[in-house]
C-alpha cells in the first residue's frame, strides 16, 4: 500500500502523469523541506500577503546538493500610496547532507533570513520570524497513486531582539492529487515567539495550510491560510495569502 521515497515517487508520477512537475517541494508555506532545485536551474517565487504586501524571491540551484536564494519585499506594494519596503535584501542557502534512500530521509541544513508579513522596526523582526539557521528532514511515501511527503526540522532565528532566543521545531506534509491539485500543511511550535505575548505569539504555535493549482511542470499557484490557531493578540481571523512559483533551467 505504501512506497517510500517521495523524490523517486515524484519522478515516477511525472512519467505517469504527463509531466506534472519534476521539482521536489522546497518549501511548504513558511517551513523549508529537504527538497532542492536541480543544478543549473532557478525559480521566481512571489508571495502576496495582507496589507498589499509582496515578497519577490529568486532561488538558484548551483550544485546537485546546494542552492542559494535572495528576496526583497514590503507592504502596500499592491494598492494606493507609497510602498513601505523592508529594510534590506534577505538571503538563503541550503545544503543537503544526506540524500533520501529507502530507509533514510533526506537531510538538509540551511539558512534563511526572510520572514513573512510586515516588518517591525522596533523589534527588528517580521510578524512571522524568519527560520534563520535550520536543519530539516524529509521522507516520502505513496498511498496508491497519491505521493505524500513528511517533513520535520528545528531552527534558530536571528530575529531575537524580543529576547526570545529559543530553538523552535516545525513539522509538515505535502500531498499531490492527480495532475493539477496539491495540498500542503505545516505546524511551527513557535517556541521562539511566545514571550512578548502582547505583541506576537501567544504560545499556541503557528498552523498553516495551502492549496496548490499546478498549471504545468514550470508553474504553480498556491493559496495559503495562515495562523489558523490565531496565535497573535491582534489576530481575529485567519491570514490569507497567495504564492506564485515559476521554474526554469539555464
């Protein structure tokens, strides 16, 4: 009933399902996975979030086990008035220590300074902290024709002017239904964001889900529902966001 290795299974799914997508999932919503871009390839990753916010990202697969990225954005990019740009360009890097096998998950270490949501100058952080330094494992299975990937990791964010310097844990999964539909879900314990409870995290952790519409092997759209546990004092409803990812090779 179950087969292992999501990355191998995805390759088989590509062959069987008219070239759906050869790409390994590299990120669920905010949480990274052990997936990488192929060597000599790149993607444009655009995230749209409340208050007219947009983050523009570029990732490049430099080697079979190594990729880098950069991103920049701000609030009110969509809408009227002047955009409120974030204070700096953010950077990311990812290296795979262990490839996935029948018995072992893939293991990646990385760094990502890009958070999500508005930037708070007083605390030098995003609403949702960047992952900072992290390690993550990914392992895949197939239930019939449905590939399922499971992911889990730990991270230490450098956005700690709020004096919350704890290591946090995160978990997630991705599923693919047929050629055009995917679902992702993630939960971050948020243990690095539960001290200044009057401002951000309240100790419940961050639960997010996303629905993917896969147009082709090079393009997918993703609608995100964020903070389903309302883990902020100022949050009275779920956050909604949109993501566009386009992949190309050199």
